[in-house]
């Protein structure tokens, strides 16, 4: 099954939370932070403007992004967890 987001929504696959602190301490599952980084899996057409056209979303499939800790909706499709976010919930795009 494929996800096709509507309007200005973006489907993101969250990256795993860090298992160790920078000092080398191993964190148990209960102490890990919610992931705030992810990889874009699908992008909607954009928000519809008054003239009927769509505003382009500046993200593409494969981009790595940072999003708000409690932003979006969590969904599971075929055993894989995804997050569906609005374009405005994406805080930054990671440029390598």
C-alpha cells in the first residue's frame, strides 16, 4: 500500500532515536527522546491557492527533515511507522 498525502501534507518516516549519549551512556527505551528527524517518503501537491493552482512544497522524496516533537499524526502502514505532517510542522531541511 502506498500513501499519497493531500494538500500541504508530508509523509515522513522517523529516524531512530539515539541509543547512547555523547558521553557513551546507553539509554533504555523509556528514557529515549521522541525522534525529531525523519526522511520524507511522500509529498502532497501543496496548498490550493485562490486561483485554483497549488503552492509548491519545497521538499522532495528522500529529504531529511527536522520536525516538532509532538507534531503530526502517527500512522502504521504494513508494519512501518510513519508521521503525517503539515508543511508548516516541518522546522528545517537538513542539507549535506
